[in-house]
C-alpha cells in the first residue's frame, strides 16, 4: 500500500490507439468516478489509504484526467457515482460545457451529462427512472439521462444517454429489464450514443440486448476484442477484475476511429484501484468517432 503523497507511484499510462491520424467528429468520455460516500465503506475503498481517497484531491485528479490523452476537449462526458455535482458542474461550465445532474432514487449519488456548447446544442434533456415491472416488487433507484443534441457545424442530430445499472451478481434479470426500458426511451430514427456502468460483462443478457438494438461496443469494434477490464479492485478482501463499462453507438451512422488504451496489468499497483495512481475503481473510457 502506498501511504503518502511523497512516494506516489507513476500515474497509469493511457494512450490513444487506432487511427490516430484521423480527425474525429465526436469524442465521448465515459467514467464511473467512484462516489465519495463509497470510499468510506470497506466494500469500495479496497486497500487504498484514507489520504488518497479524500475527495478534494480526487476531484482535482478527476477533472485533470477527463482530458487525459485527448488531442481536443471531449464533446460529451458521461459520469456516474457523482455525489458532489457542484464540484464538477462549476469548473466544467467554466470550460465551456453545459452540465446536467440527476440523482438516483436513493439520493446517494447520480449521473452527470456534460455537452460541449461550442460544438453541440442541447435540444432537450430528460430523466429516465427505471420501473420495477411487478407491483409488489421493491422500487428501483437506478436512472438514466437522455439528451437530444444538434451538432452545430453539420446540423446532424444525435441522441446521447448515460446510465448506471443495478449492481451485484444475482441481479442480471433486473439489468436486462433496465436496458429494455432504456432502449425504449431512446429514438429509433436518430444515431445514438449510450455510455455507462452496466455492471455486467460483455456476454451478459443486458449487453446482448444492446447489440440486438442494434448498437455496438466502440472499444470491441475498434480493437476486435472485448476490453480486458474496466474495473479492478479489492472488494471485501476479494480481488475483482471485470469489464462492465461501455460506450455503445449506432454502427450505421458512426464509426470509432480511436480509443484510449487500457493499462497493462504490470502497470497497476498491487492494491489495484483506487490508489495514488488513479482516483476511481473504474477506468475512464474514451472513444473518438467519425460520421459514416
């Protein structure tokens, strides 16, 4: 374990891979930033020290890493587990973004969607609250944000959504139903980007439903394989390394040209994430797209 800022390890190396010479029409960032309240629980804090988990320092690192490895500012930023929205809304607004926060039904944290105002007009934005299909079933707290955008220089329309689905093994059927409701809430006649923490692996029913829409996983499409991991942590003493975060897109309208690489396993410190190397237990994902 790394104990203080004086002996921090090197930051995780992230670089763009793909056709790095191509210009991008659309750049999307997806990131579960790890809620501050969650760092105070053994389930989420893992082996990290309290000092490296302190919100003021993590917030500064998160804002810095939103631009990590990018040749231009992202057009769309999708964040989950946001429980200090003002700390992100204010600086990103000053950087030219229009931001929107929606809390989960539980109110513990929520999702944020940021759109670069010099590139896109936000035509409309709305909250989608997932509903348990059975009247006797406990209500669900998970939500999505869906926005209709207009690209200013091209006049193209785009729908963007961000979400954080129900967590934990055993809730696969709930996640599939939440995906069904999300897909019903997005337009069928407009290109779509859906980015979020799906809490499910690529072979899951939830992801199969996304592909049947049909949407494609940007990283898998570009790299020819699923990402090796997007979250790697110790949870109640158990090491967990899974791919559960995605940027989905409409393949008939968009084509991923570059993405941000996943660090090699030998680059990650033994305590995994979060750590002094990285401020969340999830990696940020970046995909740069060209219009077809």
